[in-house]
């Protein structure tokens, strides 16, 4: 099916912001892929659970320019207009989930009456890179009736002779390691595990090279039997933060406060073979603590350009 027909068919499920066009091509040394949780990125100044001023958005734009990635899987973004306040629409096309968020009572905190705004996933894709939008992974919304929705996965294919399928995810929080059956979050994350596994299996069956990027809310590692071993039964998936040159990497964000990443880039075997193993990197903010522009720092890898 042609790209235009696919976009039309998916209009009810996904919003494609930005028009087709060419500005700056992919970096010649390879394709830079990144993941960045933007912490309650709202569309308008002074709104949402992380109210920002124009100066704050400008700071985020400066880090986006430093990141200089060709494709950024982003999370916690209210709308396409919010994404455009960080990713220059002259440089990037925005693909963002149009997951509905019905009214609910949860607020930003016990001392706040501000309702939590939609936290959507998506991609910023450098203009000049041909891509197709695939149907969203709606089954990742496993929240109970009346609760705040859990984010859909956003699925795109970078076209070309070395096509690459990409999935942006923001999985259920609150179960970063192990499993507690009496915990309200762990059972929901475990419901998402087979959804991701089905997506992985479908990609393998189709012979597609792929990567999954985003906020997994999980410290993935080889002995994580509940999540990682369930996905990687064949042993051919790779965690960028663990499998690059130099061995496992620890986060430097916020002064190295955390000992392991929950933001992850997972590569299929074919994508791993195209990956520059020395290219995994984290863009650490100059600011610390509450002054950081987001509570997550972006991570990135470089692979052969499609």
C-alpha cells in the first residue's frame, strides 16, 4: 500500500504532524536513533504537571540540537504542537499517538488541582527520511476501567534498501525490577509483556530489522526472567546500554543518581549487526535535580543509514 493510503487509513488512530519535504538529510556517518522522555511536555506555557516557560522550552530545544538525532522516540508529550516546541518543524516531521484520554480525576499531586494531561508517545523524524506509519499497538493500554490510560505503542517503518521498523513505548511504571503479585503496577506491566513479545515475533516472522525505543520503566538485564527473558527467548535481541563496546553502561543523568537505565534501546539481531557498538551515548544535562529540563536524559545509538 502506498504511504499516502496508509496515512489516510490510520488517520483516526495517529496524528501525522508536519508535511513531507526535504531539509537536512540523515547524517552521512549513519542513522542516529534516540529515545527521550520529556516529562509532562505540555503544549502551552504554564500548564500541565511540569509547567514550563518559553525559556524552559528554549532549553529543551537547545538539548534537542545537541542531541542531533535523525529519529527521536519521545514520551510524555501532550500533543503534536507540544512536540514542535522542542523539535523544529522545519527539520523534523512529528508522528504522535492519538490515543484518547477520557476525563479522569487524577491530578498532578495531592496539593494540585491540575489534572494530569495526556502522555503520548511518538517520533520526531528528520525530513528527508522516508517512512511509513503503521497501526499503533493499542493493546499496551492495560489499565483498569476508570483509570488513567497506559500509553499505546507508536510504530513506524523507515523505508529504503535497509528498512528499519521502530516502536516507541512507554510501559507501565512502578515495577522496575522483579515481580510482586500484590502490587498494583507489576501485574499490569506483566500484561504488557506478551503484547511486546507478539510485536517482536511478528517482526521476526516478516524478516524485519527492528528496534524498540522508549521508557520501559524496567531495568532490563539478562537475568530479568519476567520481562527480558520472556522477550529474548531466542537470545538474538540486544540492550544497547549493556551490549555495546566497553560493557554495561550506567546512567550519568542527575549526577548518576540511578544505577541502571529504565530508558532503553533494544535492537534486533540484524539491527545489532548494523550498530556502531561504540556509539551508545547519553546526553547528560548541565542542570541537576529539579532544575533539569526533564527528569530523563536522552540516550542514542548510531547504526548504518537506511
